[in-house]
C-alpha cells in the first residue's frame, strides 16, 4: 500500500528566516502566505509610512517572512 503524498499542511520542511518582501497588495499577499502556504501572522505594525506584517511557520521564530507595503509601481526588482 502506498502512502499519500504529504501536503503543505502536514509537511513542515521549510527552513529559513528573516526574508523581507516589498509588496503592492499587502492584504492579498498575507492571505496567500496564510491560506495557501500555511504561515501564521505573528505580528504587524508601522515602520514610518510603511505597514509591516510578520509571518512564520516555525513556532519558535517570531517571523520567517516580513511583508512590507509601499513597493513603488515603477520598481522592477
């Protein structure tokens, strides 16, 4: 009998931390990381004029990913 393939909800193989992304639609990106990639929002706040949201899949880490609002439309990075 074969075992079913692990899913993102059962497989916790991601191992990284402190990655930051400038995003244009922060709410949409938070939903994607939370609902699709199974991250938990651990914190949020303001950094000057930018909104920041912290997400993690590792209970021992405050954040693995930071999503920052304010990505300029003309930015091609």
